[in-house]
C-alpha cells in the first residue's frame, strides 16, 4: 500500500502532492452531510487536493468527465479551490470553474447541463469564519453519508485512477443564466403587489451578494441591500439567518419603517431567513407552510415534506389543504435524497433550507425560495405579513442540545422504553412523540456527541408538561437538561 500522509496536525501550508502517496483525512473532516473542518487545523490544502483526486475517480467510474467547481467568499476558499481543481485535473476531469458563487448556483451548473457530471462547492456555509469545507453533488444527487465516508479509505490507499492524460479547466460565468432561471419563479405572476413593497436583502457579506445585486435589478418595487459586498471577515454580522442576532439590521429597518419585508441568507446562499412587516422572524417551517398553501392550489394532492423538527402546524396545514404531509429526517442532504423517491414537490426544514421540485430542480436554493415566497404572496392575494398573521401562535422550544457520550445508545434506551410502554412515536429521525399537549422530539446528532430535544404546544402550560415528559425520558438514559 502506498504511504499515506496527513496534514491535519500541521499548519495549512501548500503541500506538494504525489499521485502515488495516500492521504489521511482528519477524523472529523468527513461529516454526515458534507466535508467540514477548521482551516489550518483539521483542514488543509492537501485535503482539498486529495478530495479532488477521489471525486475525479468516482465521476470517471460513473462514466462522467466534467465537474463544476465553485467557492464562497471565505479567506481560505481561493487556496482550497485551487488545490481542489488541481486534484480534479490530475484525475482527468474537465473542470468548469465558476469562481465565487453561492452553492445553489453550483447546483444549477450541474442540474441544468447534462454534460456536467458532478459539482463541488468550497464553502464553510453558516459556520465560523475560520471553518471551511466542501459540498458535493454527483449527477444531480447529494453526495453524503456513506459516499463521503468511503473517501477516507480511498484517499489513504491512494486508490484513485491514473488517467492517461490530465484534464483541463474551462472558466465559466453562469451568473446571468442563473438569475434568468430563478426569475422564472415569477412567470405569470401579477407583480402589482410586489411593486408597492420595499424589500430588504441581507447577504451578510456572503457569496449570495453578487447574485442578489444582479437579481434586484430585474424586480419591481424598491430594494434595500445590506452587506452584499463579499468579505470573508464578515465584518457586519455572521451569515447565519437562523440566529436572531444576525437579523438585527433587517429587524431595525422594519421597526424604522424603512422596509416592508426582509430576506436574509447564510454564507453560501442555501439557507433563507425572513422578517415580516411586523418584525417577526419566519422560521423554515413557516416559510414552507406558506409555500405549501400556494403549491397545493396549483398541484392538488401534492406530497410535501417537512423535517422532523417542524411544527405540527405545517403538517396539519398541508393535510387541510388537500396535500399529503411527509416527515423527513433532519439534514439538507437527507431531505434531497428522500424527495425524489417519495415524489415530493416541496420540502423544508427548520434551518431555512427550502427545496422546490415542481418547476425547479429540487435542491435547496434560498434565493429562489425568496422569489417563490413573493410569488406565493401574489397568487394567494395576501402579504407575507398577513399570511403569517393567519398561522397559529405556538409555544415551542429551540433545539435543546444535551451532551451524551453515546447518543445512539441513549436514544435506543429511550425508544425501547417508549415501545415497552406502548407509546406510539414517529421513528423517522429519533423519536417524535405526540401527546394531548402537543409533541416532543428526542434525536441523536449526526455530527456531535449530543442528543437534541425539542417540544411544541399550543399553550405555555402544555409546553411545561411536555418538558417534564422530556426530562423523564432523558433520565432513563442518565441525561439531564440541567
């Protein structure tokens, strides 16, 4: 076996790659959904190069020869992208080099062109500025889980193909084509109501900025841009719209009467946050609920997914509107993989990933989802604020993250007790238990030694009772909420 080398304990300096030397990835690098590490600690240039060699081999063996590559605006992304491209080219791939683009544009480059057989985005997504990683797509399908795990042994053994000749690089600019494609979400929509709005767009100095700048030039209404200049230092706020503190500029603008609606995006543009005209934050399940009401008018009986953390309001609304609600496991890759076999036309998860598959490609695209919300508002004849007013007010916890040395073992103890007591629960991802007070969820994290708990009720008293039940179940596994 060729000698394997690693760089995860050393600084992230360029490392001369040898095609016959294997490479050891840091143990924490290959995650469930993507590749993720800390620059200079668990992630370095040789990781990127080795990933390119491995993925080139996988694409070649699947009959492909062309891979699209994009990167976000993090400080480490240009160097990692260059090393990744080197590995792909040495593996014989023709690389369509997209430059600085959000992840949905990378997905578009694969989905819209049959000659592109895979894609990799260099991105740290919503994570801290010194983190980075890679999101992979193979022939329009998410590349995750066991696919990612298999890269470790392949790299360690240098078990990648040696092509007769290296590949080449094709620089490609798809920004205008991508903007034109997502604007189709507004085709046939009466935009009169939108023309009366002032909309705020906050990209948090992430990779979605240039796309949003180009997009709003084609939209009616007035538009206020926040932090669209790409800056890997993230000088204004961190680009994660699931944290209310990162929405402060949009919230302040609503409070001051400067905007009627706000959209926010994470660092690579696949998570959407929304602030309505009353200064309320719409979470992923509420966004999906509004989109579901619109979609079911156009596609009666459609199947629609929400992840296991979503409010019961979403699933009940889908059913009342004549749709088929489906519960999906948490995780953008898991949802994308589940949608096609289930025949789902729409899916959403709490973290703001939204997936439209009726007249789009079924991947998570926050910029497209923002346009779909505008279209839904116009077709339903109500503002986003009015649509939010119509949703019931629920009492819900955030994710309660609880340290557990053996999360799967702890969850197995809890589910065994539930089954022994004859308690019905949904086991799609952990245990989601419905009671007269609402529901609670216990699940094992896919990325950390944690159990996650969550509960929802129509009343504060009901939520208190649910949390008492959560505490009782956790105690069975020797875990306390503290």
